[in-house]
């Protein structure tokens, strides 16, 4: 609390509202609108407040890093944004759609259509080949077998993995597995890509390559929200939001959101 007050003093525009740079568009479409989102768990008689009235709006085409120490609520926030977990209170609009009163099926449908996930541990299914893993979200999306095989192959090729489609995850290096996971995330042309510590399980060289890939996806028009506890990784983002104890204590813009969000290449 004292820390937040201190930061507010030092960065007057940094808490709450997003900073805008000169020349940046003043009207932008927000893909994410979280308003006063709280999340709590009860443990025995105790009430654990994990997220405390978080208000966070993220514009289409932006690249936002969410940083903060372990246990500050980053993954909880990502799970909320990713519709994997619902908040205790507050409102959340994803791409203009209010999510509060949706059924679990409705939320799953929205999630499958709009969000591509990239996780630290890749989360590929071990028994499926790389190609089949990339196909998976397209099966959920109801895309026919021929079209989805073609698209899965195309996505793997775009990520330099075209020759590896028949390999199982265990036959691939960490960096290759993460490329497959990124191909899978992109397969449904999501409105939003959520990455939780995507380089956390990779050696530093491979981590840099994956980060460059994510930066390129943003340049191609994809909106990225990247969770990390590493401020060097966050330096690649256009906006850096810092969480501590379930609150946003700092919100800094490093680069403008592109004026014209281009169509994603892939
Ligand atoms: N299901 C749950 N029940 C009770 N407490 C939980 C639950 N899930 C998370 N928490 C608690 O919420 C807090 C925030 O967890 P979260 O995983 O969001 O942190 P994080 O910032 O992602 O940390 P890390 O950098 O270690 O991944 C932690 O104290 C954690 O113990
Ligand atoms: Mg986490």
C-alpha cells in the first residue's frame, strides 16, 4: 500500500490510466476491459484476496507485459483474462462481449474462438504429433479435417517447423515444442494471444528466439499479453503493467500502439 502510494507520487500518470505518447491514436478499440476485478479464495475462516479491484484496459494491437514477483497474482489475472477462471466480482469485456453472465459453455466457446494460449510448459499432448497438436483447437472450432490439416501444416511452416509435423513432443527440443505451441495458439487466428512465462522453461538463447517470434507476431497485428517475472523480458513489450499483492502498482508505456492495426499475416 505504502509502495503504491509512493509509486503514484513518482509516476503520477502511471497508475490507473494508460500513458499516451504524442501522436498516439486517442480512440482505440479495447480488446480487454477489466473493471474492478477481484478474486478471492476462502481458506478455513480466512479470506484470501488474490486480485484486488483490478481495472485494466488493453487496446487491440498492443503488446503488454504483466510483471510482478511470485505470488503477486499474474497467473490468476491471466486465467481471468483467458476465461479459464471467473472473478469473484467485477466486470470483464473481451472484444466487446460481456462475460459476467455467460454459461460455462458460452465461455468455452468464446475462449476457443478468441484466445490463443502459450504456456511455460508448452502443454502439448504427448501422444499426438506436432501436426495433430496444432489441429486440436481447430477440431474444437469445428473446422473440417482437410482444411485443418492444411492450416496446421501451414502454421508449422510459418514457424520453421514444417519438416517436424510427424514428430511427437518428446522428440522435439524445448524451443521446437514452444514453436509448435505457438503454431497451435495461432491456428484459430485468435483476437488475443496470452503467454504465461513462455520462455521460462527455455535456455536463454532459445528464450530470445521465442521472444523475437512473439514480438514479430505483435508487429503483424496480433494483440499480446505476456506474463513474466523477468523485467528484461518485459522490456520487449510496448506497455508494462506491474502487479504486487494483487494490485496494479505501476503502468508504463514504452512504445505507442500502432495507428493502424494491420491484418495478421498468419
Ligand atoms: N486455487 C487457489 N486457492 C488458493 N489460493 C490460490 C489458488 N490459486 C492461486 N492461489 C494463490 O494466489 C496467489 C497468486 O498466485 P498466482 O499463481 O496468480 O501468482 P503468480 O504471480 O503467477 O506467481 P508465479 O510468478 O510464481 O507464477 C498465490 O499466493 C497463490 O498461492
Ligand atoms: Mg504464475
